C-alpha cells in the first residue's frame, strides 16, 4: 500500500550501504532521529468537514489525511511529525468528465475551494489546502486512469487525466508505443499532473518536455468544458495549449489528456563516461546538444555529486578499482560522471554513440564500466526512497532546480550551492550540497541541486533550517537570469519568486487569465499566484 | 527597387517557358489581361492625413501607398487596379525601442490606431488599415534591422524586429551560424513578423517553427515595455512567449527578437524521389517522420502538382526522358514528387539518406535526377514571382494552407480541392488546383493548396471569384478538424474562421488577453479577432 507519510509503496525500500553512510557522516554530522506520528492519531486530529453531503464526496478522515500534503520537505516534516495544520474538507473521486463537471458545479454553488489532485507528488505545495473560511474540496483524479483511445495513424493517445506513469507506459506498450515521459516521480505522478505543472522527463532530449507531447485535451472550468483539439501545429493566434500547460489548477480541472506517442525503439542503451573536471564535462555536453547529435538522455554530475553517488552506491572495491584506473587515465579528484543514452534503431544508435564518444574523448573523457549505464536505468526512479534512509540516520535531503542559458550555468550553480551552504552555516552546519546538469538544450540546461542537512533538535527547528535554505536558494535563482523551476512548477513554495521571472507585465497577463476563469478565487488559491491578503 | 504593386525587387523576374503556359492553357482557358494602375495616379487618390505632425511620422503619399496593402490576392487586385480603398494616415520608421515607445505614446494620447509593419508580406490582411473614424498610424520596423548581439556560448542572437530574412542569415553566417528559418516570403519578411504571425520555414523539420526559435524579446505595449527573458525551458506557469507569438499586433509592437541559432551545417543536400501514387507517398513520409529519421526538409507534391511543376519548369526533353524512365519503373500517371533534404555532418547525412531511401523504396519510390534537388533549393523563394507571369497571361494564382492529423490528411486535402473547384464552377470555370504536404510532424502535416483561376472581365468580377473560392476553402477547413492557418496567421481574412478552431472558451481567453493590453481597441483592430460592429 502507498505510504501515507513518505514516498512510494511500503512493500519497497532501498538499502544504503554502511560505507555510504560512513562517507556522509565524514562530511556532515547527523542530527537526532525525530519521532514519527502514527496514522491513527493524525486521523483523530482532523476537524469536522464543512462540506455539504454529496454522493461523490468522501469526508472520511483517512482520505482527508492522505490528500492533505504532497512530497516537499515541509510536507515530509508535517507527515512525519503529524503536525498537518490544514486538511481538505473532503475528497472526491470522479470517474468521468461529467462527474468532474458535477463536482465543480457543486463547489461553485457552495463557494468551496477546489484543489485538483493527481499523484500527490508535488514538491512545491501545489495540492496543500490553505487555512481559509471557505471549505476545501480536493478532487482526486485517480479513478480516471485509463487509455481511452489510441489513434495509431496520427500517434495520438487519449488518457484519463489521473493515469499514473506506469499505467501510461504499460497501456501504450501493449500496442507497441511509448510516451517516453519519465520524471523522477514517474511511479506515482499522473499525466494530468504533468500537464498542469509542465513536467519534464529524464529522456526529454529525445521525447521532449510534456509541452511537446501534449496535443490537446479537456479542462473543466467555471466557464464550461474547455476542449483543445489536436492539431499538429498552427499559426492561428496565441497557442492555448500553452496556457493550459502550467495552469496548476488555477483555471480548472484537467480531465482528459491527448498526447503524442512514439513507436517503441528497437534498442536503448545507457552509458557512463568520466571527464576530468566540470568545465570540460559541461563543454562536452553542450557541444553534443548544439550539434544535434541525437542522444536520448544526457546528464552531468559535478565532482561532489559524482563522488557522493559512487559512495552511496557502495561497491567499495569497484570504486577503488575505478578510481585507480581513472587516476591512471588522468581523471583524478575533480572527475565528473556523465550519464547518457541512445534510443532508436541500431545503426542510428551506433552512429550517435560514436559521435558522442568522439566529443567526450576530445575533452579527456573515458568510458565507465558498462554496468554503470545499466545501473542508472535500473535505479532511475529510486532516488526519492533515499529520503527515508537518510531520515532514519538523522538527515534531511531535499532538492531544487532551475534552468538557465549556457553562459550562466557555472556561475548559477556556484551561486546556488554557496547560498545553501551559507544558509546552513548560520545554524552551525555546512550542508552537503551537490549538483547535476540535465535536460540539455542548445541554449542551456537545467541545474539540479541536492542538499543534505542534519535534522534539528525538534521538527520546528528542522523546518527553520529548511526555510532558510530554501529562501536562500530561491533568491539565488530569482537574482540570476534563471527560472524559478524547470520541472517542478510554481505551487505555493515558488509563488513569491515568480515575479522575478515574469515581470510585472507578465504577472498581470497571468493574473488576468486566472481571473477570467476564476472570478471567485476558488480554484487552488495561493498556487502559482500568491494569495492577496 | 521593391515593386510597389507586386512581389519582390523589380530588377528580378522569372520566365515561364512557352510549353508550361501551353500546358496550363490546355487545362484552363485564361481570362482577359486587366489594365494596371500607375503609381503616380494612386498617390493622387490618397486623402489628407488626419494625424498631428510628429518628427518620426511621414505623411508622404508614396509612403502611405506603399504601406496600405500586403500580398494577399485581394491586395494584389487592389494594387494592380489602383482601387485601394483605405490608406494609413501616416507611416513611422523608428530606429530604436525608445522611438517605438514614443510613437505608441503619441498614438495612445491621440486615439490613433496602430499597425505594426514588418515586410508587408502578409497574405491574410494583417497590415491593411480598415475604414475607421480613428486615424491610422503604420509603424514600419524596417530601420530596426541589425544583429544587436550574438551570444555564441548560448547560441542566442538578438535582432531588431524589422530584420528581413536575407539580413538575418548574412549577419549570422559571418559568425558561422544560421537561424534556419526559410518561409517562402523569406526575401522580404522580417523576424518580428515571423514571431507576430507564427511563421514556419521550409526546413522546420530540422530547425523547428519560429516558436522553437523564439527565445525572448521586447514588445512595446500600452502597459509598458514587456521584456521576456531568455530561459531555455521553464515549468513556471503559462508560457508567455506563446502569447507574444501569434499576437499579430493586437497586444503591442515587437521591437527586439532573441532567437536560438545553430552552427552552419557541414553539408546540406536536397533530393527528389518519385513514388507511384499519393497514398504511398504520404505513408512513406509519415513513416520517416514518425521514426525520427533526421531529415531537414520533406515535401510531397500530389499528382497534379507534380505534373504542373514539371511542365511549368519547362525542360520538355528532360521531362519526356524522366516520364519514360519512371513509367518503365512503374511510376505512371499518378506519380508524386517527394523533395527532401539532409543537413548536418556527412556521416549523419549519409545514414539519414540511406534510411530515408530505404523507406521510399519500400513504397515503390525511385530517385529523380540529382539536378532536381539542386533546382528545388535554387528556386525555393521564386514561387511568388510566378503570380506576375500568370497575371500577364490572364490568370490569378493564390494559395491557402492548413494542418491536420495524419488520419485526416487525405480527406482534408480532397475536401479543400473539391471546395475550390465547386466554387469556380458556379462561375463557369474549373480552377486548376493542386496540393503539397510539407512541415511534417509525427502527428500530422501541413496541407498547402495552390489554385489558378482565370481573371474576370473586370477587377470586381475577379474579386468575386476569389471571394467565393476563399470562402469555400476556409469553410472546408473550419468544418474539418484542421487549423485555419499553419503558417500564414489569422489576419483579417481568416478572423471569421478562428472560432471554429479555438471554440467559445478559447476565443474568450484570447479576447481577454488582447483587451488586457488594448482597452481602447486601437492596436491593429480587426486582425485575429473580428471587429465588433
């Protein structure tokens, strides 16, 4: 069963080898292990629902607890401590677009706030209800999780918006297709959530971001059912798809999603390469993507991420051999791991691999053992489980990410890492901070930073650590020329920083669109646009 | 000098061989040759300007004539007959964004309508002033035509919005880059116009549409200067670039455009293939694009376009040889010409060519002479000059285009061609109608139909022919599941049909955005959204 206070299914857990933990402890002293609340006692805290009865709405306390929080670090602390603050007043589980319409109508007539809920994997507070005088109805799309249509001629698949990643892929795979969208949250997140929050997957280099996949769909809005038809491309005015994308529940509830799918590739392979230093690694991947060498995945870990990943993966003897070998080849302390993939037909893959390796070689790159590429593919969705292990060892782990143009990548990364460290140092510790570049574009790339810090003496103190770090990291993004989020959306946590990116005029445009649909301010208020007090 | 009443520079004209004209005459009897108006007499018709004097504004009659019309067929008939109807009251030629701001301010204070003018190549009435009580100021961006900045690290070039295609390419080429945007209007159209009207170029398969190139820029709006920063990708809410794109002058005047550029390719080659029939040709290109074989251009002429192109190009002896050879190989009457290109490094091009040819072969395709691909590249921007030649022979030629999903392509093409024919037959002639598919996507493609019809006895009658044909063609698009324009924009001519594509809710969203910027309805009124009477 899905964990009520952590990531994933409780039948699965990851082990972190002793040597990995020792490595981390050598870098950073852990905090105390904080006590977990239990589910039953949290359910007892839930106040009485303020919703009128409706046959589609559950007021069950367990449902309300399970839909109160996403997967951000504050959500984690709330769930582990049992200090939730706010719960939705009820949860609905519609099975059709008509039922979504019925629910929106019911909410509108009664002045209820509405929060659309996909997989509940937001790391930016998208689905958290805020304290408010209006009751809150969460609409869980999880029962709209079927492949409704597949047009093989035009390669368009129609899904219920609540279809999670594994269902999307297994239903398409049966017909010989893939969507190719693999965000790290893939096991739990949904296709409607990907559209609403402009998600990007690990193989965006081949398949594009969700923006390139999203061909049309249905959003149930207070103004009626908004259907965007599938058209391959159009010059007819502003692109309305690009308004539904990233709407984060502020304009309506996405109920059906039509996506562009791709025939399953004949072959897919992943590889690891070590490059002597970060600048060389960055230059090599930039050259590859700017020259349109058709890889399907490309990622650069900086030196500390490279070391941390090798250590946390254990396999000490392999690491020692690897380090000896790499040092012999000139890849010493500053070495950076590049992971990349080729996906397609064999001849094309062979050529792409050869051309990519020739670039890496010019930058001093040497291929890692074949096993490393395979391991990456096997473990690609496992990172979120690490949080549980570190938590039990007295650590919090969190990530944040942005994207910027190539000429700003190094300085932006350095500024973000420094901001996190300085924020921790106020409290007397130096967070363990490392970064990778992924989602490569000719113009720039995303920068994804992970930081580990010790638990505080209390939950309140731990939350204070996080707040200071998050604020510092967000400011470093907002003060750069970078986006407040490349792939996690705005939610409530990033809303204060959106203006730095969009400007006053852009903010007014977005506000106008939101208000056009939602003149009562009932749709997911506080998300994307800060709540006006 | 640029022709005041036709396409291109008057130092260039195309010749159409006698045999080509004979072919056309065998299909369709020409109409009379209608008399041309002369420039001086048109200038004399221009009424007094209603604008207050301003140092940046010319009220010169010649300027006002030269900015009154675009390049649609109604524009052509207006220019050739001298019956213009409406002229702008003045034309400004700003040289900086600040001057554009000054001009917008001047217009706003005086309640003048504002029409931004790029290359004046619209075929949908974008830049035509309408009869109105408010004076009309046209802002010609032609003096903002420089490369302002080139960031080679992030491959972002910044141009003045009025930079025309050849200037864009020559300025980039000097640094080893290309934009790769080659619409048929390339010789005259501008980078700002491409953004404002969501243009697509002949090599969109490699370089993308202008949407994929447009990284950011400046629009001067009544709410202030709106600058969209360059960020490679973002999940932070609706994408504002996609609102500026296709804004068609309704929200402001685009003054600077930042685009993603690409290093010049090592090699570029174009080829011709003949496939026995249209269905096979369509299936073959669909297979290529759905399997991501990296070609840079791909185009299928239907059987009548294939025949017409071969005949109008002359070279009778070559054609006879070709037809004998192709007939021997099984490509008889229904044969369709596929033109395609590879652009990149030599090894990749060789593989792409081989893989594409292997698909064509499976569909019975045979390669045409090498000269044919070269000829296509040489003549790629010449088609608009053909209108002049046909006009002098008693014919009008016009085109329209759409895009739709693959499963609707054949029926949409047939419906469009039938609609044009039936519209002509009311008047006692059958237009010569042919079509090509281009701008291939995994989901579908664009459909581009050309039609030739005889001049009427008068300009009025010729216009009546065109109106009936355009209405019928537009209805066939609006009644299908296709866009009213894949690459020409909405303008005034397509505005009545936009609702069929966007729906009531979508239209209200667009209207809301326009009114947010332009509460006085002074910015290019009647374009994109029909004028409310």
